[in-house]
C-alpha cells in the first residue's frame, strides 16, 4: 500500500484532533463547576448572599472537581483560595478551626 502525503497527514492529524477534543472536553467540564461557583462567590463578596458551612463545602468541592479537569487554570486556583479563606473571614484571626483552611487557601493548594 502506497502512502500518499494526504494519508500521512491524516494519520498525524486524527490523533492530534482527538487530543484537542479531549482537552476541550476537560475545559468544558471544569467550566461547568466553576461558573456556578463564581456566581456564588461574587454574590458573597458584594454582600448579596450569606453563605453557611454547607455552601462553603459545596464551593470547595466544586472548585476541587474543576481543578481535576483543568489543573493549570490559575483562575480556578484563585477562586478556590478565596473559598477556603472566605469560609472563616468573619472569625477571629487565631481561631483554631479556621487555621487549617486559611493556611490551605494561602498556599494555593486547595485539594480535598
């Protein structure tokens, strides 16, 4: 069987396109988790919503899932750090319950 230039190019292009489809799918899945979290965090930041412990846990979980799909996205890291620190924003600076979450938020490694 004779390989022509078009066949060689298609043998190269098909795996590349499949890989790019995989990446786009991961970014899309990450965006599903991030978009709702950003809305909730923005409402909290501007005083339009008060979040309880379960809300903060859901934000942390959603943003951690988003990082599994798009670990190199700095915006997801930023929002996760905000969610980690925001949970205890109204507590005393040396509160023992808040310290692990604050350290995790400051380090930028918010993984469950």
